[in-house]
C-alpha cells in the first residue's frame, strides 16, 4: 500500500456530531449521500450512493459533520462489506436512534452492481422487526 493510504482502522467516528432532537414526536429523516467515494481493497476508487433512514430519539445528525466523516473515507482502503458495517456501527454509537437503516448502492465495477443493507430493526441486529418496509422486494428500484 502507498505511504498515504489508510486502512479501515483509521476511520474516525469523532467527526460525527450529535445535535439535540428538537421534537419529542416520532418522525423519519432520510439522507442521501450520492457522491460517496472510498478506496476498494485494490486501492482503486469505488463509488456508491448511501441512503440513511433515521428515526431519532434524543439526538439528530449534524449534516456538516456527516459530510466531514464521509470525506475522510476517500483515502481509506476498505471492502464494501466492512465499510457498511463500520459506518452503521458508528452511526448507532453516536446517535442511538430508534431505528437506523443504511443502504449502500455501489456503482458497477466490471459490469456488476452491489447493494448492501443493514437495518437496526432486524432481529439479527437486536431489533424487534416492528417495521416491515424493509421486506419490500421492489426497494432496489425505488432508491432513486
């Protein structure tokens, strides 16, 4: 690896800033990150669009801080699978939402596209599976 290249251990979650939730009512925040870039395991640029579905409790995401967090990843060598898990874990740790769904749509490489999803509602992630929208098989086509 090049001397300026960093691995996933260098991803700094302290860049994420939480703001107080201005409401005690339930609501959904949807965030799209269309220019997400990072270095794949071959040190070649990879591109993806991230979609966040966020049900806040006491904290909300400060978007400028999220942008700085995302920008640091441009020089990070990491696989898709590790990246979505680290990103998800950091968001859960910092914001402690009622629900967090992260979808990563990776741009085609070699003619193959990938879509990765994590939802805190899944039982396998400790959720209660009280939201059923993640079971919609047509979601792939609804993201844009």
